C-alpha cells in the first residue's frame, strides 16, 4: 500500500516534536533517508499476498 502525498520529512519533524526529540539539523537528512528505506521495505513486505486461512503464530521459533 503506497500512501500518495505522504511526506517522510514532515513525518520525521512531527514525530520529533511529539517525542520531544531534539533532532539536530546535521542528522535530519540521514534520519529522513532511513525512514524512506524503511517505508520502501514496509511497502514490499505489505504487498506480499497471504492466504485468508493463515493465522499468526503466537510464538516465533526460528
């Protein structure tokens, strides 16, 4: 699911305010870039189709 109009930079700024996180200017671009990567990975994972009868495992055992 891709959210059109979602501004990652604005999201980072708003979350920093919400968390009272003092995000220094020299780190902001790197944080935004990492959230862009996270977003791309999440979009890929969420696009994977699952059968309706699959249930979540209560315990993960590798």
